[in-house]
């Protein structure tokens, strides 16, 4: 009895330590964004919303944020059809070079991001499109596409093949079966992967740093350029905006799909 209670206390202690360690940076940034002083401090020197008003009036930050949204939108729009079809194919059919594809899905964890970024920079440079904004969205999609494929594959793996056979026996052509049976069944995975791709592209820094010039920087690059000179509370405020976007995406994911489905897809 005492041993079981001791294990419970030990596990809950580890859980609480983990929660504190993971949440501490967010709490510090959140508190620093409300400071009334002119430097980032924690605890804040008084409470004020002036730094949120400052970023709302900062044209460069607002334009950089819109560019980041544009990049994230391009990434998501490309990832949805490509990742959905690839995920369904890997889950349902015997695909040639399947082992090679599985190795590709591990690339985000095996190849340093700087290596992928430099390779894409050389490719886009030879194609004459380096320095434009839309290739950044394509690059984010290429690097993060395995996450979309994994999400769709998890949903497609739970699809009962008898449903598609029943639709075919009822006279439905393959395209109609795909649109009315297969696609609705994998929709939770598509939504999960789409939101994940959007958030990853919205926060992408290194690839954006390598592929854009000083005229069209995204928000993470704009923040990096700012902190090279001085760190002011407006950067903490814009970081809170990023955290809010991620929280909103998680809320939408929970309402549309459910976090349990998202965690299973991982």
C-alpha cells in the first residue's frame, strides 16, 4: 500500500515538474508582454497594453505577419491534395518502392533543416524563383509533408474496406466511391494534417531566412532581425500572438476532430 502510494506521488511529482518546465517559457513571455517598462523584464514592471498597441501600429510587423499567413496558406493548399492521396495510397495499396517512401517520411528527423534549406535554395536559385514568397510555402510543404501523410495514413488505416466494396457492388464508379466513401472517412486525418502543416509553416524560420530577401521577410525572420539589435517588449507581444494562433488551431482541431484522433495520428 505504501509502495503504491509512493509510486503515485513520484509520478505526479514528475508530471508537475514537466508541466512547470514546459509552461515556464510561455508564462515568462506572456508576463513580459504586459510590462509597462521599455525593456523585457519578469516579473513585469507594472501592467500595460501599450506593446500590443505598438505591434498593431507597426507596419513592418503587420506586413511580415501577413506574409507568414500567405506562406502558411500556400503550404497547406499544396499539402492537402498531395498528402491526402499519398497517405491513402500508402495505407490501402501495395505501392512500389514503399520502403524508399518510408525512409523519405523519416527525413525531417534525420536530415538537418539547414541541409534541406540549402538544397532548396540551390534548386530555386537555378529555377530563377529565389527571393519570391510563394516558393517558401512550397519549401515548407516539402519539408513537413510527412506529418500530413502520417495523419491521413492513420485515418485511412481504420477505414473498413468492405465499405468501398459495398459502394462498388452498388454500381458506384471509382471516383464516386473515393469522393463519397473514402474521402469522408479520412477527413479527420486531413483536418489534423492541414492544421499541423499551417502551424509549422507559420512558424518556420530557417527555411524562410534562406529563401527570402530583406524586402519580403516573414514574421519569424523579422523578429530575428529585430533581436539582433535590441530585445524590446513588443517582440514578447508578437510572440504571444503566435502562441494565440497555435492555441486557436488546437481549439479548432479539438472541435472538428478531437484531440484524441490527433494524438492517435502521431
